[in-house]
């Protein structure tokens, strides 16, 4: 390793942070789009990168252009002081790979580390070699550098905090790379706060989620990262974009609705659209919508901000270069909900960018948004012939704000579902409004009130009540009822559940309606193994083994449908012996909306504690384990011998 002279080191320590000239910014017209090899890990190779480039080339007309190798490309040691690719993984070298990628009309990216070592794979970092390494990657034809925060030499910066160290180490690499290379700062560790100085430091993008907790392919993690990203909106803008991490579509851990939600939120946030899945596997229905991408790449470069947010329901907007607005309605909850916003005076043209439907409104925008969905609209002045009025079509709307539990039907028992059609746009009268219904095979569904009306004036609502009966042998689970009117559809997601029978029953012998666990799924008759279903062990607390019970990792929440027919719940609360004396939790019982019992703090060093709760009259009962007020480490929460008594 090259050693700085004492004088040079001292100068670096006291050097003030000086904003780089704007010429140092990479010449990008919008947030970067492309693919990152993270999923491949250290199995990445010249062949796999070429295959990804071949697939990404098909998306190039939409703006996808960067093929980014994320770690494990470096040889363990430098060659004559210079960076070298791993000869087994990249035998032809990076220059040849860059030529191949450029031949596809794409650009090549590499990861480097600002510290002494690469994050993964054992290669060298660029600390004290910034100029030479920048020159090397430029000579290879690299167009994008992801600059990581690993093996940082904090001891070389006495008296400096993490932010000051980052501000000393990142601008030199940016300056050395020059304006033709995208510079992606990947250094948020909770203390570097790159949003405060990233733009002045020449960053094309700066990560907003902690670098060593990358985005995961699940909905809760994605929304957590998005919420953090929104807190940085004021610092983002053209040429220096907030980066909430990679697009997950195609990996398989979320539904298409959830993948569209992520893509929508990243689009209105002017965030990089970098795919993590193999580009050949990324669904075109999510990642290849040119109108959604146009919102992301709009030349104003504005990061969309909240118009309003109410718990789970969010409205975001941003101005577009042609004078239009992009508006997002995002339903973060587990049940479809109607979200609305006031667009202001005048007649507005409203285009749903996911469906292509064009409508008009005198001021209100409202839609029933499915659970976990985000709808994206382009709103502009209505000119010429007015499109048909915007219609809000609701199926089984929530009874109160914040209700996120789907309606429950019992097998063989008739329940009621409501639909509503509202002439929200009010730019014309609706005529001959008729609603039809569809249900799974064997279900019975019929209108209790008229399903057709001759007209619907602006602002008026037409309500239909439906009698719905699942067959008596319908298994527990969720089902869809689809309602249509004039080409528009609305879906009610309902849960079929059976209340426990008379007598005392083990809860692990029943089907729950909902269950969440911090790590891994909730398990029946075993502890939680933190990963896949069925990976737990026999439930054991204080040396006592319990053959029956529920195992979870706190925080956890398990809900059962009781239909007002049950009287009590009893269980032994404890932290499973498999985690030793660590771990802590408070075990709670909730009856409908109120807590009716709890264990108090239970730790891994304690024996099981019995919890009994009265649940008379409750339609739903929840067993909840909190993390004990500290963190979730080792919180393997067991509801041992859990039983319910019903009439």
C-alpha cells in the first residue's frame, strides 16, 4: 500500500469540504436506468454479464443503459499497483467487456470501495489510490462507478466524525473520474448523511437506505425504504438523485401489484431505475411502461412529495416539464381503500398511466386503490373534446378510515357486500349505469337492491347491496369478487373463515386469518426458525417442551376469527430456549380493537408465564408479541399450549 507522507496526511485531515464545480457532474439527462449484478453475488462472471447485457439491450429504447457489476470482479491483489479483474471470472478483462457492452448500445458500471478493501470478494479498495484507480477504469471504458463504503480507515482520521471522513474521501474520486462517468455514492451508514452534501460532492446518485441493509424482495421492507427516501426529497434534484436502492420486479418475492407500486413510487421520486432481477425475467408489464418511465425521466427532475398522507393512505405529486402534473395514490394498507385529492379549479384531463384510461374531472381525483397498490396519473388541462367523466367504482369499501381487515364470510352463510359508483369527474351525466357481479365457481351472488340506474349526475353515487354465499365446503382463505360496469372493474377481496367449534381447541389446530412475524413465518407446533416454513424446533421454554403452540419472532401478530362465540384464550408465554438467555417480549391478547391481557416483560432467562384473557363477544382475537422495548434480536416468542374456549 502506498503511504502518505505525514504532511500530506495532515493536510487531508484538515482539508475543508469544498463543493465541486458543476462540470464534475456526470452528463445524465435523468436518473440512471439499468441492471445491477447484486443477486449473482460472487457467481458473477464475464458470461453472466454478457447475457445480462444481451437482455438489457431489448430495454434500451426505454432508457435502460447501465450494466453494473456489483463486487466480486476484482482480483485479490493489485498487479504492479493497478486494479486487475479476477482472471477466472473475467478472463478477457474489463476493457473487452466494456467493448462488448458498448457494442450493444449500453454502458458499463463497476463497484469500487472508498476504503482499504472491496465490500465482497476480497479485492483491494481505492483508499489512497483514487487518481490511479479512476484513470484505470476510464481507460477500460467504464461509464459508471458505484463507490462503496467498506473497510473504512477511520483510524487515519483522528478527531473526525464519519460524515467528515466521507466528505474527505468521496470528492477526490468524483474529481478524478471526470464528468463523463456516473458517480453513485453508496455510503449511507446512518451517520454519513450523504443527502446533505452529495450534490456538492459531485454525486450523480446517493443512497438513502443504509448500505449494508440493502433492499429485500418483500413489501414491508420496500415500503420502509421508500418512506425513508421521502424524508430526503428536498435534497434531490436534476443531476443528483436520491437512490432508495434497486428495483425488485422479477425476483418473485412480491405480487405484481406490489412490484408496480415500487416502480410507481421510484418513478415519481425521480429515483434510479436499476433492475436487480435478470433483465430477461423482469416483467415487461412492470418495467417497460414508457409513460411511467417518462415521469421518472422528466427533465424537470423533481422528486415527488406528499400532497397529503394519512397513515396508510398517501397522495404524492410532482410537476412535469410540459406543465402537467404526475399524481400518485398509494394504499399502503392490507385492504382496498378509496383515496382522493383536490386538483384545483378548472377542467382536468386525467390519464391513468398503468391502464391508459383517459377521463376528465372538474377538480376531484378519487379512486378505489387495491391493497398495496399505487396508481399513477398524468393530470393536465382538458383541451378540445372533453373525455368522459372520471368514475370512482368501489367494491366493499371500508366502513371506517383505517380499516385494513378484509370482510369475512363464513362457509354456507350469506353475507353482504356493497358496491358504489360515483360520478366524481362531474363533467357529464352518466346514463344507463349497470353493475354486474362475478364470483368463484359454486358461490351464490345476487343483488339485494337494483343493480341498474338510468342516470347519474355529477357528484351522485349509486349503491348496490349484494347477497354473497360461499359454498359450505369452501376452504379458509382469501377470494375475489369481481364487479364490472361499462368496461370498468372493481374487486372485493374477502376472507372465508370458520369460527372455532364449541369447547376448548388448540389454536395451532385452527386457521388464522392473518399472521406476521419479524423473521420467517409463524409456525404451528414448533418454534420459529427465522427462515422458511417448517424450519423450527420443538417449542421449549425453561427446559419444558410443549408439543402444541405457536412459534414466532417478535414483533409478531396472529389473528383468529371468533365471530363473537368464544369466551377465553390461555397460553404459556416465553422466549424459546434455542436462543439462550437472550431475547425479550411482551405477550398480548387483543379482542377486536382493545388489549385485554398481557404478560409483562418476559426474557430468555425466565420460565414460561401463563396468560389468560377474557374475549367475550369479540369477532376477532389477536395474539401479539412485542419486542420487549429494545430490539428484535433473539426474540423467538412462543405461545405454548395456546388454547381457545368457545360456545
